[in-house]
């Protein structure tokens, strides 16, 4: 069988969750498991997150899958519901919803009398990111409508930061949020991964970690290891052929690499159809038999190439780490001009998943 696989380390997930607890000991943790747990597999990853107080998902189906699997924690639909049918089902299964827009509020009011049970709502403010949420000046009015709505069981207040990971920080958005919610005494949820690590003043009642649970960095240029995070996904394959190039010979599609000296290369059974980024240039870090080396040439659909000139013992059958413990996913992402989030989410369906720990 083709050896390309992603091994999910539940021990690392537990470790990262505990690290969040240590950073925000007074907050409840809503583990964000949208996008199939950032590509790790929702029900594969969830056992490593059992200690979380809740789960944040995007689609109702993900919430129902967690309920069906026996998870009794709070579940939150991060974009709310997309139809009245979904609202009914969310209420029935004790799934909390974000309400971020007038249309969602109106739908809730219209269905309130017929919901199976009252529903728990996170009312979202657009505190400056200008993606989802009520503007600060419209927020109190939306809150009053929720308070008057019979279908609402509990109310929480939330916003989301645009620049928690960079030098702009959260001060401006936090100020807007606190001003517009002054006097309202509901639980508050503000912090994503970057804010959990960088801004304790934003921890409040519920933190919402995503990427740090999976052991990748939320802050470009700062390694996950420096935060004490452990990588959860180990994306590995094997060498299926070896070639020796003489000076002047080219490698692969587009002749993107030309040897300047005798160069031994390993052909690795992993390509962009497995989720490895095609934009990764010559020199992207990769490990062969646990030794750090670099990619050479263009990534193709089913294969890529590692330089083994200085790894004389490497050959057919050698284990290759695309990312994991030796090569942080963030290092591959940086080389390819993206972030670890995108690479983790993009691991392809044909990759075989294993679980350890
Ligand atoms: C995705 C998401 C998060 C998690 O973000 P990370 O940067 O991965 O921690 C938190 N809150 C909301 C609303 C989200 O959509």
C-alpha cells in the first residue's frame, strides 16, 4: 500500500489543550474543531479534546455527529444556522448558535414559539474586523431583542479579533467591545489562539482555541515549539525511487532544478494531490530517516523530491516526514507562502489516517 499517511497524536492534542488551560485557568475552553478539526478528522481528534468544555463547529452536521458520538459538552455553530430547519434541529439537540446578523435574529424570533427547547445564543459583535456581527451601535438593541425572545435559553456575548497575531494587537477592538457591552452581565467570549497566548485581558469566560490545539503557530514567525506546543499531525511517506543527477541535468516538471554537482535525490510518494503545497519551492524543509534536508524541483501531483546527497544511507523505503516532529508544518507553510492552518486543512482524502496516543 502507498505509504502516504497522516498520524494523529492524541497525546499531543491533550498536551496542547492543557497548555491552553494553564494560559487561561479561569476560562472555559471551546475547542474549535471546524474544518474537520483543522484537517485532523473531527471524530478522530475529539477523543484528545474530551477535557474541553465545549466545541466550536461550522456546520450543523458536525455538531450532530459529536452529539451522536456521545459528546455532551456545549456545542456552538460559529456562523449560526443557515435555515429555519437548522434552527429547529439545533434547538432539539442542545446546539448553541452564533447570531451575527439581523436576518438570523428575525428567524429566531419567528421560530421561537415552536422550538423544541429554548436555544443558547452567542450574540456576535463586529468590533472592527468587518466580517460577521452587529455594529457596536446596533448591539444593545440586538441584545434587547434576544432578551425579549422566548426561544432563548442563555445569552453569551462574543467578538472576534482581526489582528491578535500581529503588532496591531487587540486593544482597539477590545475597547470597542467593552464600551458597547458596558453594564451587560453575560458571559463573554473573545479570544482565539493568538489572543489566548498574547492577551490575558481577553480571556474572559470562554476562550476559543483552534490552531494551537493542533500544535501549529498562530503567530507567523514565532515557532509553535517556543510556545510549548506539540505537533499533532505527522504527515509521512516513503522514498519509492532514487536518482543520481550529474551536473547540468534537470529534475522534474518545468526543469525547476538543475544540478550543479552530482546530486542524489529521493522520489517521495507524496504530491499536491495528497495536500502537499505545489508552491513549495526548492529548499523547502523535509526530513528523510529523521534527518532534516530540503526539497528539490517542482512538486507534482503524486510525487515530490528530497535531496539525499548528504544522506548516504537513505534509499528506497526510507521514511520521509513532510511535516510533524522534525519539520514543523509552519516551516513548510512559510516556504510555500502560506500558514500552517491552510496546509493542515488541505490534507487530501486519499491520505490514510492513523491515530496514536
Ligand atoms: C476559527 C475560529 C477560531 C479559532 O481560531 P484560531 O486562530 O485557530 O485559534 C475562534 N473563533 C472563531 C469565531 C473562529 O471562527
